[in-house]
């Protein structure tokens, strides 16, 4: 049994004594300098720890405990029982060097080769930072991206970003932790951005409400995130924006959601061109329906109002239409009827509701949050909430007003006035595209042609259709299909697809991505890499398995002469030279640990397996042997190892994985009856090993609604290599 302790060496001229680590085993002794110094009277020799409660003492003690744990793990918890002094020194020295490098200040002289043209970007719904990571890997013709800010609502997302981009990479990137639906989100984001122009906005609004893998829920609080994302686009007016989403968005409600998204993007207009359109409408107003055209003008002008004043503009629009109804009321009803008739009161009160849309939206947002917090779904409460939220929507209020008009006995001569009021109200909720369609219907053929010319100049972004990208086409060892909506500002070069990086027969396999991590068993955690002997592991199929390992360029293209293996790229890192890490990777449990210096500088992070009991291991062994969960059902039943679990995905070493989600138990390792570690899932997503996922490893139950542990961070992320391909295509075209 080896003993591990710390002792002080001779003090220097400043009275600070170096702290050394000493290991004794069978008469042999290993001594290592920890890199830390302390005054002798501040060190408790018996406890072998710094005394006091200062931040410095806390950090030293955490560091010493970290080294002690890693030495104990190496000597007493490893499968190996014999170590050379060189092996022990090498592993522990690497831990020490990681710590020393991360706690020293270096001034690096910038090289001429690092100069170039930066383009700024922000990452919304950032999660772990898949988009962020990929954009910092991109560089074309000395053009690259400058990471300005990111945003998400969860603390662990912020922690992971702060550690990666501020501490490890040394960037000044800001992070805004706030719900994008909150009224002051945009103003707070602008404060983070400052006076910097944003060239690209990227992000993937979470859309579990129409995910193919999730439940479809009406009035899910995530349903409205897209419109808030577009509000950011309208304000920042970037040269390009990218919205990533699940493939299910293409078929939701028979494709109507997809069309609505395209319509909303086309409705983002160049405010400088609004006077041109207004002048055109005023010109045709002389010979046409004056009230409807005035309504269209007011609706379009609302688009140019500052966000802080937009509610005033909307209320003014409703009062304009309401005034038309007030003028009409004496013509269609006598005084007594106008005061007592329920239909007229419905119309009148409906106007009041529409004029206070902002207040109703606040109420709606609060109810949806409470509904979500209380997990109201698939119960007897849900219909009541759904009906109420439906009733207070502007669309529903307008529908009630329309029904009320239909219930009135309006003389024929005033039927058109009633229809015009309803049309004007529909303009209130219409997108710019829908409003333009109404306008077009009021135009002659020649006027329609002139209108089309104006629209070409007034639409700020061009987008034709969404693009379906499979991550495996870009060097990611995973068949993950995602939909990309790419908006191109009218003054930029248009593109709508991302060219594939690899051919079908060149795709990266699961084995390539994971083979060098396959030295860990059930309920184990590894903090450094170990050599994997493929010949011993695979016996007769070793040559076949070795043949799967290809040398590649960073994007997955086969390059047997100068390339690296996928695992080598993962260990070395894919960031461009200017963003190479300034410190070694480290892990912290939370923000308190970050501020108190309780950092874990491991050589390998996030590589821990679950503690699965014997029954689970036996079940997984049978499924692994059969190669498919459904094919294993009979044998599982015979052995009494049935499971209520819907599915298990058995990884195939010579293929790509299925879409990586957030629950590790959904996957079975190709060579062992166990679930995947966070690091293995990160490899399948194409994250570098130096990217450390912070905070809790996993969570369960209702905590999944509020917590974003490591597995969720990984599973919800955009694969960095896919993001890199998108970023490079933007850099090729951006001006």
C-alpha cells in the first residue's frame, strides 16, 4: 500500500516554502513539486493543509486534495497493480503542469499571421455552445469570427460558456442569462453588445413542442420563442442569420409552420424603404378603398416605430379602426340597441381588448410559465387553461368580433363597411407578407407589377426554403438531421445550402470517434488517457477494426498523408490558431467553485460511466449480442430481463450513431454492456476533448424542467463541425 503526503521544502528569501507531494511504496519514494508556496506558519503539518479561511487557503487546499485524489486513484483504484516511477511521475506531473499553466499570467506577442478580417457573431439559445465552438473553428482567406455575446436561460449553460470562452480561451465574450420572452431581454442584450455591429446571429430556439422525439403541447412556453428570435434579428439587422431546428418543423401542421416561418422572415423589412411603399399606397388610394389603404399604411408604419413605442402605435391603429365602427354604429342600430345589444358590446369590448394587447400578452406569458412550472399537461386542468389562453389571443378576439358582426341585422348598404372593419382588424395581426397580399388584391395589374418591384427593395432578407443538413456529411460521426433557415441580407451574396464535406463512403464512424476512450468499465471514472490495445480487445477482428481508423482533414475529408485521426483532432483541438486555449481545461461544480478556485485540472474530463446494477448489465449484454433491441425481446423475456424502456440504440462501430439525445441510457456502447459517458457523447457530437461540460453530470424527474446537466448540454447542442461548415460558407460569401 502506497502512502501519499505533502511536506514543505526550504523557504525562499520571501519566506515562502514550496509544497511538495511525496509517495512512498515498498521502500521507493517519489517526490514532485506542486508549484504552490506558503509560509511555514500557515501550513498545518499534521493535516497537511493550509490554515485559515482565505480564498488563497481554500484554493490551495482544494488543489492539494485534487492531487491527493488523483494519486490515490492511480495507485489504489486502477486495474493495473504495477507502475514504474516514470509512469506515476508522468501522469501526476501533467496534472500539476495543467494547474500551473492555468494560474500564470502570460503576455503573448501577436504575430502578423494572426491579423485578418474579423466578423462579429452572437449565439442565442446557446446551450453548451455548439454554434459558438464551430464559428471559432472557421477561417477562410484570413477572414474569421469574433465572438461578441451569447445567451441562454440556464445557469449551467452560462457556467460552461464562462469557463470555456472567458477563462480557458481568454475572450471578452459577454453572456446574458435571461429568458428571451421577457420584455427587457432585447435592451439587456444591446447593453451586452455595446456599440458593436453584429454581422451574424445564430441560434436554435428550442422547439420540443413540435420535436419528432417529444410531446406536442399547445401553449408550451417554447412555442413563441421563434418570434422573439426574429425580434432580435429585426433590431440588429445582421448580414446573415442562421436558425437551426428539428426536422419535424417541416411537417408540423402539414407544413404550415414551415411556411409561416418563411413568411415571417420575408416580413422583416428595410425601414429605410418604408416611405417608398407608403408613397405608392397613397398614389393608388385616390381610386380605391380609402379606409383599407389607410389601415395598411398605418400597419406598415408601425413596423418602423422603436420597440419601446410600438405598443402605442398598435393601440393607435386599433383606435383608428374603432373610430370607423363608432361612425358606423348609429347607421346600423338605434341608441337603445347600441347600448344593450350583446353583439355590439362584443365588438366594442373586443376593440378594448385589442388596444391592450401588451397587457394580455404579459398575462398570457405568466400563465404559460405557471402552467409549465406546475406541469399541467395530460390532465383535467389542461383544457381549461388552453381554452382561456385561446380566448385572449388577438386572433380569437377578432374572430369573436367577426361573429358578432354576422349576428347583427346590418342593412345591405353598410355590409361593405362592416367587412372593411373586419379586414382592417385582420391586418392588425397579419404579417407584412399577408398585408402585402391584401394590398395586391386592391391593385390593378400594372400596379401589382410596380408593387412587386418595390417589394424586392423593401424586403431586408432573402430566403427561399429551409435546408436539411445531416451532420454526418460534415465529419460528424452521427446521423443527426437538422433544418437550417439561413437568412441573407439583401446587400450580401445569397446562398441557401451548405456543401457536404465528405462523401457517403468517407463518413466518420463510431469506432473512429470512440475507440481510444474504450478503457473504462461499469461505474468507473477516468481522469487521464490510457493506451487501448485494439489487437487484444478484438482478437480475430482487430485488422478490420483498425482499418476503420482513417487519417482526415479537420472537416472529415480523407487525407492519409497529412491528416489526423478523428481522435487525434479531438485531443489536439480544432480551434483556429488565434483561439487556441490560453489555459488547460478544468472542471468546476458551480459558480461558487469557480470564484473560490475549486478547479479540477484533469487530463481527461467528463469520462465517467453510470453505476448500472447486474440486472441492467445482463439486459444490455443480451441486446448488445443481438445487435438490436427488438431482436433481443424474446431472449430478454426468457431471462426475465424485460424492460419498459421504449428503445435502446446499439452503436455500430462501422457506422454513424443515431441522433444523440439527452439521456445516456438510450445508447449501448458497441463493445461493452454499458451506457455512454458524457465525453463519448461529446465525441459523437464532434466537441473537442478540451471542451469541458460543467456542473452536474445528470439529473432526473421534475428537475429536468429547470436543470441543464452535462448530458443535456451535449445532447441539445449543434455539432460544432456542422456549425463550422455553416460558418465557413458564410465567410466565403460575406462582404
